[in-house]
């Protein structure tokens, strides 16, 4: 028996949020996100080249654990 897995080539990529968009969603200043990242707190973030990005589902999951 095999399980069906989504083909990454055919799935629609999820939109990543910028620091500004994530800060707006959380209702905090962008500076707070940078401070949380430095301290190891806050929602998971990902460095894409020189840009910092957030996965909306990960931010939502982090909010639910707070």
C-alpha cells in the first residue's frame, strides 16, 4: 500500500510574510520581531537570502501556544 504525497512541482506555494506583514498580523512593531528573533523568542522565522520571512501557518501555530 502506498500513500499519496503532494508533488512539490504541482502544489501552489504558500505566500511568505515579510517582517512588516507579520508585525501587522501580530499587532506589534517590526522592531519587536527583530528583538524576539535575537533573543530566540517569537514565531519561527526563515532567512531567504538577505530577507527575513515568516510562514503564516507557523506564526498562527506560535500564537496558539502563547
